[in-house]
C-alpha cells in the first residue's frame, strides 16, 4: 500500500461525510453519500452505524463487513 493512502484518523461528520487524516499529515473530507446507493454501503444509512467509523491503521472501517479502499478516500477526498 502506498503510505500516502494510509488513514491514521477518521471522524464522521454531518451529511455522511468523513474527516480523514492520512499518514503524511494531509487532511481531506470524503463524501460517502454517493456510495450509500450500493448494497455494501446501504447499512451506513443508519446514522448510528455511520458514526461508528474508525481506522484499522490503513483505511476507514465500520465493522467486519464494511470498509472502503484507502486509495478511493485519498484520490476522491477534498483537501482541507
């Protein structure tokens, strides 16, 4: 994995957005709303589940079944 993609901190924000901090210190906002239409991510429509997001040291994860590729978070996130 490219080290710049490694998520070291993640926080759930309003409107299904994530505040991400990457290993090199860069911070980005990622909008999960477009992904909620896909079956894998539909459970995240539950705000309780969405807010449970955490990092496994590599990417954003919610449970054993739901995560997202760190390169997607990095490449599609909006820099702060």
